[in-house]
C-alpha cells in the first residue's frame, strides 16, 4: 500500500509546551479519504478515514503517512485555548485533511470540524513544506 510520508517535526520542549513539565496527549483525527499511519518512535498507529489516533507525546519524532510522497511539517507552540487540560496533562487535537493540511482544534471542540471556516492560531493550519522545515 502506497502512503504519503508526512513527517511531523515536533519542536516543543516539555518546559515550553504549555508551561508544564508533564508530557501531553496528542490526538490526531483522520479527516482524509485515505488511511493514515502515525509512527511515534518505534510504535506504529493506524487510523482509517474518520478515525482517531491518541498517544502520549514523549518528545519522539512523529511521522504521518498518507499516500507515497514525503512531505514534512513543523509544529510550533500553541495558545492556551487550543490545549485541553485534565488529570495533570494537556490534550492537543489535530485534524488531517484530504489536501494534507493539518488543523489544530480548540480545547472545547471535537473532530471533525469544518476546516473551511475553522479559526486557526498563527502558523496553522500546517501545510506541506517542500523543504520540510516550515509551518504553513
């Protein structure tokens, strides 16, 4: 099965990540038409369309595969209204769109959201960067 390789290069140090010293939960909702595979370190998670993947972010490199061509994204810091808190951990939800844009959802919203009219913080939605070094 061919997949587009989308590397999520996460540049969030835990002390900078939302001012807490614990690792956040990352939730990725697949709003594309293709299955996605997320690799977190050595662990692989698969989400069919309209399914989500959740994992504890431990500063591992993240890779999302959708299709067969490699594309990279860089994730920047987030304002507090995009981070849901609970049980001493932050929760951050992303939504992968068919056009490969990656939206971050506000803390109170659940996927899927209408990406066409959904407000995003500066630097989002993430878009494919040919060099693999920039946010959209």
